[in-house]
C-alpha cells in the first residue's frame, strides 16, 4: 500500500460516508475505493466521537440521558445526511416487497419510502435512542459517549466486511458496483483487528471487572448481525448496493448498542 493511495482512500472514505466538507481525491480508481472502504471504521470513530461530544454537552446541560441519546443519534444522522438511514429504509422496502430481484431493486431505487421503510426507520431510531439512553443512565456519560463511538465503528466495519472479495454487486452500476470486492482480505483483517483493539481499550477504561469483555463482544455481535443481513440481501438481490451498505451500517450499530446497553 503506497502512502498516496492510503491517504486518497481516507479522503474518499470521508467524502463518501459523511457529509463533512471533504472533497474526493483527484484520482479515484478501484484501489482507492478499496482503501476507502477499509478506512470506514476510522470514519465511524470520528463520527461517533463527534456525536458523543454533542450528546455529552446536552446531557450535562439537561441532566437527561434521554436528551443525550437523542442528541447523539441525531448528530450521527446529521453528519451523514441520513444516508445510511435512507439505505436502511430502501432496503426494508425492497425486502418487504417480496418481488423478484429486478423489481425489488427498482423499488429500492425509487425516491419515495414505502410502509416497510417507514416502520423499519422508526423502530431503528427508537431502538438506538432507547439503548443509548439506557447505557447512559446506567453507567454514566463517559460510558455512553464511548458506547456511541464504538457502535459507529462497528456499523462502518460492516461496510468493510461487505466489500470483501466474493461479495458481488447487485447492479452493474452505482456504489455497490464501485466498491464490491474492493477490500482485500488483509484489509478486512487489519480493520477488524484495529476495531477490536479500540473496543478492548475503551472497555478497560470505562467498564468494571470483566464487563470490559462486552466491548469486543459488541464488535463480534454487531458484525455477526450485519453478516446475517448481508447473507439475506445477497439471496434476495444478488449482491450489494449502496442502500444495502447503509442498512448494514445501521444493523451493526444497533446490535453493538444492544450489547453495550447491558
């Protein structure tokens, strides 16, 4: 990996996965796209840390874990322009339609959101807020900030796993076709090891006794849940799309919060 490709990938990761004012690198090719998806967990750490800071400020001002949780989840959505939530809703509509792959993909590409998408979106956001508020109220603000940051890392690590070799694109064009199979197995392994290391350090800093094991456990559970979603969408659609990647982000994030809310 050359330094130029690595930094170009990092820049592309932020321009693709966030709404931050970071333009794409001058040259974008398959190698840069692969590096970008390998950098996805690092993007999640920045997003989660920023959202956690906002949540901590409002939580301190209001002394309310619920307000802090709403602020944290809302900030993540704002920093991504709701991109992954939109992908979750579109994927739910495609899966809920019970149509053949071509028709389901057409439904997902439509600009409107159907009933399956609305219900899934509401339940996902409600679940994330309640889980984060529970963790915040039970273990304190510092625990809640770190939990949100790690959940964002896990959600983006799911994207890295979905872009590994052997996972096809459902369409010949679009984001899925651009990044499908672009992350090497070494890249997946490095991103996973780094995420587990971050989880372990965070757990040792904020959890008592053996409870720190919940933190790397959250990484494992989050990726397992996202992997289950990926297998299902691959069977239904024939591969990944940009919407599916968004759904995997939200699946991994929510599953990680479920573990950390204990």
